[in-house]
C-alpha cells in the first residue's frame, strides 16, 4: 500500500488521481471514476468530485493508496 499526503482537506477525488500520476490528466481521472474503476474505502465510487479526507483508502488498478493529511504549516 502506498501513502498519499494531502495538504488540503477535503480534496476532490479526481484531483488526487491526476496530481499523483495515477491518471495522466484530469479528463482521464474523471473517466476512470465514471467507469467504476475506482474504489473508495472498499466501494465503487462514481462521484468525480467526491471529497477525500485523511484516513480514506483509494484503490485503482489493484493498487491501494492510503490518504494522510500533512499540515503544510509544520
């Protein structure tokens, strides 16, 4: 399982996929979500703008990603 650190809570699901390189771009990220290729906390997630918070688990292409909040001021 890989860890993804976010500095803003909540963050939209498609943005995490795009900025972490899981998808090549925002359009691909949105398409992956719409097609049901993304699991959030073990359930298929089809909301592109679903708010992701620390502790969430994203699964894409048999890879798991744990979301961790990192305070940028520290």
